[in-house]
């Protein structure tokens, strides 16, 4: 299993049933969990970089999936956080008013290839038959991460 797949199978942060009323609130809540990873060297910088990137360009990759990400000096290695938002979801922009799944990626600035591989792995994961619906329906963290692992291995 390659590094991006391993990171998806065992994310640095997992937040199920996130309740948020805004894009910034959702990003901040998942960041708070991700910031607990020892690979996060500068949590305030990571949050600032994630929010700045989300303001510059859309971060949604599907109608109900957001991928806030940043290439940043705030992390020592690629870090991944995953959240499932409670229904009806949270608005990220006018075209994505009900995001339910959030995949947050922080990558050291010099690791461009790793960044691209992580984004590709997330995209592949969500295209795997049944994974997206399974993630939305999972009842426990163990069930959720098992789906992540199975999808990442595909």
C-alpha cells in the first residue's frame, strides 16, 4: 500500500458527526482534531493556510465532498483528516450547499508529488463503488475507517 493510501486507511484525525454552520467552522473543527498529530508543527499556521486556500479557489470535488488542503511549512509530513458532517451538511460555496464529507490534507511545501498523490488517492477512494454511501451510513468509527481502508486498497 502506498503512502497516500495508508494515510487514508489510517487518517491522522477522524471526526464523525461534525455539526457546523459554515465552511470556516467545519474547517476549524476538523483542524482542531488534526492539530493533535505530532506531524503538525505549527497548528495556527496550518489553519491559516487551509482557510486562505479555501478562500482563493473552490475546494469541493463533488456536490457533497470538500477537500480543504494546503501546501505549508506547518507540517512535517503529509497529514490527513476526515470528517463526516451531520445532515443536512454544511455550505462550502453557492454550488456546494450541503457538503457531508470533508478530507483535509496538509502537505509540506516541498512535497509536491506526495500532495498530488494524496489528492488522487482521495479521488479514487470516492469513485470506488459503495464507499461514499458507506461512509455516510457508517455507524461507528471502526466501520468508517474499515471503509476508508477498503477503498484506499482498491
